[in-house]
C-alpha cells in the first residue's frame, strides 16, 4: 500500500488498541478535521452539517479518536503499510 499521504495519520492497532510495528493488526485512521473528509463516503454520512462515521471511533489513552477501517495490514520499520486482508467478510457483486 505504501506510506500515508502527508497530513494523514494511520497506525496498525492490535486487539488491545495499541499501535504495533511489524505485527498484523487493523488499520486505524486518526480522526481530525482533515482526515474525516478523506474517509470513503460509504463509511460516513453528514447530519446537521456534521460528519458522522458509520463505525464508532475508539478513543485512546491520550484522548485521540481513531477510526478502524476493518482492513488488516502491518507496518514495517520504514513506515510502509502492507495489506493483508479484511477483518470481516465482504462480498463484491457486479452488475
């Protein structure tokens, strides 16, 4: 997948919500005014002028909100993200 775009903060979190390196986990996006607009429209909706995410954010020990994508990956020592698969079953239908 590569490295995140400038200004976008991604991390791989384990089942305990802790950031991990060189270990498979779930992709988490730090939710801030910039990143909430970058999350696919299928995962967000607008209500009363505010963006609401379909999945609830999880708050870490520092009080930061993280959005979990449902995608599994790992981050290497150089900051590159490597896609592994989905955390749930996704069916794609064409036509």
